[in-house]
C-alpha cells in the first residue's frame, strides 16, 4: 500500500460547502459502488462541516472525503468515508480517518462509530483492520434493514 504524499486534506470549513457537495454528488460513481446520494444531506456540509474534510490532488481534484460529527456524549460518528476509485489502497482512507480521529480527540471523544450494511465487505474489512469491533444491529435502519455498527477506541484514550 503506497501513501499518496501529494494529496492534501482540507477541512470543509475552508471550502464552500454547497460547491463541494455539488462536486461530490456529480462524481458520485467514482466514489461509491451503490447509490448513497441520499446520505449526502446538506447538513453534513453546512452545520457539521467542521467535522468533515476533503482530500485533494495537487491539481485540485477531489480524491477522497470524510463526513462526521461528535455527539454531546463524546461519541465520534464517522458518517461517510470515501476514496475515489483510482486512489484506493493508497493509504488515503487511513489518512482521512486519522484526520477525523485527531479532530475528534480535541473535542474529548473517546470512541468512533461507523454504521454500514452487513453486505458491505470492503467497509467491514477496512474498519476492522483499524481495530473496530462489530455488532449486528437488527432493524437499525427500519424493519428488515439490518446494519453493522463498528466501534473503535480512539488512540491515546
């Protein structure tokens, strides 16, 4: 796995939330194998933008992003983590998680959770490789919509 050192990670607060969201939705299929456009609600870019970041190539292309938030009880929730198809297995996903983890630690968070479908093998493998435990949550997203909750302890807590 190579680390793409030329990629820079920029907090969403330094960018135009509406413009970034529109660009990411336009490039949706480069980041996602299934349609997750509905998970890109504007609130994640505007109100929670302080917990999100965009990875950009040297020529300004969007190559990855993370969206999340930290709750009042100090749980860091990683809502979306995406790496463009030609940048996978470069360490960029881990770099985006590190960025989010470091920010979450500054707020007093001790744990990070992510939620995915039980059939999302790449996401399950990625998060468990980072040390996440898994818990099947029946009907998590409604009747018959099971999800896996992935939980890991933040480093240094």
